[in-house]
């Protein structure tokens, strides 16, 4: 049977879990993820784990945070004056907002906390600082 190799386009089902067992993403209820191995469009360790798999094969991998979305960086957490935000904004913890970086780029931030006068925003990836575990099933080599 054929084994997946670099350059192959493959379809995989996956379930991603945190250390506490909670599922943060899964393709179980949707179409499998299709990717070309070597294009680096996903976490490299995840992509490398598919190499050598055969259709129908299952694999479980653990990816330390440093090889996934990196450590949680406190310098990416900022408290801003609420007056710089639209007056009609009713923030909720976990809400995603678009913010403009000092260099003009638009970045996505999450509301970490708020008060009457300020908002604490986090520009880290939501999975930064988390070790990830994936159950992967190679569905097919296209």
C-alpha cells in the first residue's frame, strides 16, 4: 500500500486536544482536511507526522507549545483606554476584535478582561503556550 510522502496531496481527519483532554478542533463532523505535504500551511510537526502513513492508518502525536503556536508572550497582552474604542462596543471576554498595529497592520486580538475605563487585549494566538495532542487518520492520498 502507498505511504504518504513529501509533495503528496492527502486528506486527513484529525482531532486536536489540550492537556486537560478538551477538544479545541476536529474535522470529525466535516470534510477531511486536504493538504499538500511540504507546503508548510499547517504546524510542521503535524505535517511531518503524516509522512510514512498509509490510508486508513491512525496516529497520535503530541506537539509541545514551542513547536505549535509558541509560548504565551505577556508583552502581547495590553490594557488600553476604553475611549479609543467605538462607543457602542459591548465587550465580552473571549471576543475577537480587529486592531491596528502601530505599523499599520491589522491584527486580531481577544478581549481578556475589561472594566468601565479599560480593556485588556491579548494578541497571542489562542493556543499559544499550549501543548497539543492530535489524533490523525490518513483518509487518502489524492
